[in-house]
C-alpha cells in the first residue's frame, strides 16, 4: 500500500512536469514544482516508514491506523530534529535563527509524540502498561528526554556537532524502545519470535565471511565520501 502511494505521487508529479523535464534551473515553474515535490517526498518518506513500523509492532495488517499515524508523526519530527542540526553544522551562521527555532520546536514535538506513541501502544500491546513501565523502557525514555534537552541547549549555543550527536542518540533510543517492546517477537502478526528466526550454522558462517570482507570496504567508502564533503558550505559552493 505504501509503495502504491509513492508510485501514484511520483506519477502525478511526472505527468505535470513531463514537458519540463530538461535542464532549466533558472525557470521559476521548474523550481517551484520540484521544490514542492522535494518537500512532499521528504515528509511522506519518514511518515510512511513510521506508520509501517507502528503497524508492525502491533501486528496489524491495516495501512491506516491510529498507532501508525502517531508513529509516523514521531519519526517525521525526528527527521526534522536531525535535519536542523545538520543544516546548522553545514551552513554555520549563514542560516537564519529560524532554523534553530525549528529544531528546538521539533525536538519538543518529538518528545510529546513519543509519549503519545507509548500511550497508544499501551492500549494495543498484549503486555499493555506493564511493558511500558518496565525498567529498560523507562530508562530509555529518560535518556531520550535528557538527549532532547541537551540537543536544544547545544543548538542554541552553536555546538552543532553535539546537537547532531544528540539527534543520533535520539534515533538509536527510539529503535531501542521499539526493540525492547517487541522482544522476543519479530513478527507480531504471525507470532514469530527470535528463536523461530534462527538459521543453521552454514548461512551464518557465510554471512560472517561476507561481512568481514565487505564491511571494511563500506567503511572506507563512507570515510572517503564524508571527508570529501566535510566542513561547512562556502559561498562559492552554494547556488
């Protein structure tokens, strides 16, 4: 269903822009259409991903559910948190103060959305409130609040690296909360657990060998890539 929604959106955009699909960055209509398309895709991608994750956690086959919508809003707010920190890091003082305000507002909205998501999950999960009041979940929520406060302070003080690191911590914290709530289940819709997903020794060994060979190459690739584009953007590089 989500792929179908993406396909319909892409088809509508391409249909409206088919006559204009050539190099014309100076054309106002071209810029307006693609600017809107970029914003729409950037919002829909995390929202639909969050909706999918929320529906997966409760094991529902439906596409549009309350837990899906709330989780989608949560993930969307988290992307704004990360995006604001990254923009401040790359553009430094060239961006208006509005970006900082958006980042601070986004982290507050994210923490509220997390509370709303957990409230909905308390109703839908089999373990209910007991699962949410467990020590690991409470510790992760407390850590997320601390990271959110640290993010806001770092962003206001211009500590952009620290703000981006706090945003990354919030991302991993959300993943850890979901994993803690689901364990030992991996597919609530079918009742499959971690033990059901264990495979034989041979494929595990083959995967380990492949990872040992490929992971260093991937790490080197990203190190070279991020080194080439490291540092803030200069006026000569912007347009």
